[in-house]
């Protein structure tokens, strides 16, 4: 899931930077709309979760959609290889606290060390280090909102999978994302922008967008399946495995699309990212 996610992140940046992508609002809408394809899983074991279970799943889907929207808002203002690790580094910390309080999750000794290494690597790679000045990424408010909403949705998702099973929980959470996207159409100004963007999108970009959404759906499914069977804290901390792929892909594609993707490879910055990736690698090694 995290391997595919790195490629999806690169495509996200490309699509958001294209002339046909009007705003993160529009991109979030069509991303959320793609969640309807979860209905293909209905024959594999869908069950009625009860009214309370249904509402909780829809709430979780709504939080996921708002987290996604915040991510795309932040993505417009940041270097992708910094934004994703920043969010991925802080989210597990909040998830660990929430899962400790509400899910009674407990980590063993090596798991705690691995968790710390993974989170430390994610935070280190997100820092912008300049001479006599250290600063976090731009659009911090949207990035932090993404962390808060995403962590809450992840813990709620784990709670739902434990009680409803993976298939039922995943389907209704995804439908919650889909319904949240439809709510955007209730505001006339947003509805106009969304429909105009659909008419103005070039065919080539439409194909890329569709492929990206299919890949994105597989990421959500694989990671959600992992969460359903393991510690939600560690699964989210393992997002560090995505950063190495993302760093390599950004370096590769930045040469062909320098106006869209940029990657700072100066000595100090490159050294910082290498150290961060080593921390992440050691953390993953402890888990396996």
C-alpha cells in the first residue's frame, strides 16, 4: 500500500499543478467521488451494521474526506517530499495516544523503539534546514488539520473493523467519503467550479486522473486491511517506508518535470534526508 502511495503522491502533485486542476476543492471532490467503486466489494461479505454502526462509519468517512481536502490544500504550498513525511511523522504520534486511550492498544519494547525511529525519521525529513534559520513547511495549518482529522479517522476505522469486520466497515466508511464529496454540490459557487472543471479537463489528464484514483483506491484498501489485522499505531508509523520510494520517484521525475516537481539535493539537505531515511529503515527492520 505504501509503495503504491508514493507513486500516487507524485501524480497528485502533477495533477494539482496542471492548468486543468482549478483547486484542491475540485480535486478532493472527484477523489471522494471515486470512493463509490467500493461497491464492487459488496458480494464479498457486506452485512448491515445497525444504525449506530452506519452513522459511525459515515462520520469516519467524513473525517477522512476533510483530511484529504486539507492534504491537497497543503500540497499546493509545499515540496511533496517534505509534506508527506511531515504528516506521516506526526499522525502516528496522535494515533498512538488515541489508540492507547480508546482501543487499549499496547506496544512491546522493540515496537516502541521502532515506532520512535519511524516518527523521528518522518519529522527530520520534514524540516527545512537553512543557514541560521530552521523552519517547518508552509501551509502548516492545513497540514496539522490533516494530521488531526486523519488520526481520528484511523482510530475510528480500527474500532469499526473490530466490530463490523473489514468488508462491511470499509464499504460504509468509503460511502461516507463519497457522500461527503456530494455535500460540496450543495453550495452553488462550488458546484459551478466543479462542473466547469469537468468540462475543461483535457482528455489526457482525465486518463491520468482515472488511473490515479484506481491506484489510490488500492492504497486505501491495502492499508485499511492491514489496520484491520494489526496495530493501527504501527501500521501508520510504517508510512516511513513510503518516503524512500517518494524521494526516489521525485528525484527521477523532477528532471523531466522540473516545473512541477522539485527536490533540493544540496549537500546539507541531502545529508539530512539520508539520515532521516536511515532512521526509518532501522525502524522498519526492528518490526520485521
